[in-house]
């Protein structure tokens, strides 16, 4: 049993080792030209075999490149952009081109090529042996020899990792300085620049031992989001390729507080503040806008749009808006401070008071009773008092007071001393009631006049009964007739 288990484990280990050894891709090379002079280019074919079932992407990097003036692929995109979309089971071939520097020295040299499978991050390496032969020094100076220097004139101070920081709001210009190191006239020089945001091809010529400076506008959108990028440059002269070192750069994030512009419009008892908040950065940004207020101010202040919330901080009250803006986005806020409602309320109050004074009667009359005499459990006699008052500031002339007595009672002939006697007492023809009239020649400003008379019931009145309204008639200076009525009286108990 133990032997059987050991055998089974051994088989499983063999199977597992088989899966481990199997690679997801293979690389190999084919020599095209590996023995060169220092003015020539070594050329190889690199073959990548995808052993997986699905499509894969690959990236190339070169190692041990300090002695090589240029290193690239043909086409260039295989090196700069990577080898993409190799189907499962297929192979892909690209050409490797290497050019040594003049100081490389004779003999054998190796260049390491690293191939990375993007999905798994697996890397395989292979060495390319190259033999450098001797050439006649008198002929060397007529092969193209060029020095390239690339600068970012508006670059910010590089970080410690040597990444150039670029502000996209600036006028960013790349300056390429080309120096012809020998006496050969270079008439067809091609410079290629490529990165995530730059793709330029320039053509120029350089005199023997001359210098040429090219400038390229980066043309970055000021709102371009922050990102890292790499600028690759290639100089091609008569089939010779020179590749300066790539330059790493960063588009910086310059986003900050929203930019505020305000326009204040003042009107009649109203102030309008039109505020525009702008995100002039290159990243989406959230910001809390707070404006101080108070409970009293809330009565007079409003806004469009309304605040998201009201908060209290450090014993202060704030209206708060939570605003999120994309790069270049704006938020419009209008604040209103208006005292017109108070003005209109005061105006209405003044007008109402004026109309009240204008329209109210200058004479007030009230009616009341006193000395109610009872007989056999009912009302037999009542004293009626009419109080007349001029509440205006001017005298009123020719005033007539009229009161009515129900037909169940009569006006007595007894009058208090000093009271004004009626000018007329007459019976109503149809209703049977008694009409009593007093005439007052003049009532001075703020003067009071009391009129007293008695009525006596014909029969004992049980329960309660009412006395009609007394009326005052007079004419204004304009001749308009005014009538004023007293209160109604109810006498007795139910």
C-alpha cells in the first residue's frame, strides 16, 4: 500500500513539473548581420511564439546598451508601442537593429533583449552576440556621426527620479540640437518624436561639422489631465539610425481652489451678487462653498440655487453648497439681499392708516342704558344715554341725531337738568315706533356731548327686548352727507 502511494505521488509530481516547465511563450533569433564595422548596424530577426490559446501582447526592452548608439526595431512601433495581438499558437517576427558607438572597441559584444508578456508580467531574455571588425580610420569620418541633445525649455525642476514636470498651461516647446561630428554634408536628416501626446516627424539638413536646432510645439491642452509619459526620439540619416535616451516627463496637476468672479448689482433696497466659480485646474474637483449668515439675515437673504444645507461652526451659521466641477466647469450662484418686503409692508401700513384717517367718521356715537326700573317682574322704565364725540381736529356743524323707540314704549317728558332736549318727537306712520330727533349746531374738535332721555313701557316687559341703532347725520365741507350709527342694545334677561 505504501509503495502504491509513493508511486502515485511520483506520477503527480512528474505531471506538475511538466506544467511548470511548459512556458507560455518562446523566443528565438535568426542572424541577418552579426559581424560589422563600427559604422555599420547589426541586424537580427527576433521570433516570439505564443504557446497559449488566447491572444497576447508583448513588450521589448534592451539591456547592456551603454556601448550602442542606437537600438530599435523595424518597424519602430514594435519597440515603441509593443507587439500586440499575437494569436494563440502563432509566431511573430520583428527585425532588431543595433548600431555601436565609435568607442565600443573591437571584438565580441553581447546585447540582451528582454521580452515581457504583458498579461502575466513574465520575462524571457536572450543574448545577441555581435563581432566588431576594424575599419580604415581615414574612411570613418565620412560615415554619419551625430550628437543629439533634447531639452524642454519650460520644464519645471526635475524630481529626484529625474522625471521632468510640465505645466500644460505653459507654451511648452521641445528643442532638438543636432551636431554633425564629421565633414560629411547631411542633406536628408529625419527626426521622429513619439509619446502618448506627441507624434512628430521633422526633416532637416546639417552642414559638415555644423549644428542645427529644431523646435517643436508640444500643443498640450491646458486641461489635459495629469499623467506620466515618455518621449522617444529617433534620428535617421541615410539608413543609419540614432536613438537618444528616452525622456520621462509628467503633466502636473495644478488644480486648486475654484476661481471666483463676482458681479454686484445694487438696486432699490436690493443687492444681487452674481458669483461664478470656475475649476480652472486639469482635474475634477469637489469643493464646499460656505457663506456666513444668521437667523435674522435669513429673513432678507435668498439664493439661486438654494443651499444644500445650513450648518453651525464656531457659533456661526453658514449656508453650504457642495459643488463638484470637471476641468473648465463653472458653478453659477446668485445671492439676493432684499429689504423690499419691509418697505412694502411699511408702505401698506402707512397707506392703510392714511385711508383709515381719511375714511373714518369724525363723529362717534355710543348708546347705553341706566336706571332700569322693574315692576311686577318686568321692565317698566329705562334711561337711555347717547354719547356723542367729535374725534377730529376741526369743528363739525349742523349735526342731527335720530333715535328710535320701539312701539311697546313711549318717550317720557322728564329730562335731566342740562341735557339737550329733542327738537322733534314723532310717530312712525306704519311701524308705530317713535322717532326722536336732536339738532346740534356745532360740535368743537374733541368735544363730547351727552344726550339723555327716558322711555316708559306701556305694559310690563318680561324677558328681553332690543333698542334700535341711533344715527348721526352731518355734512362735510365738500357737502357730502355722512351717516354714523351707534351700537345696538339688548335689555333684560331671557
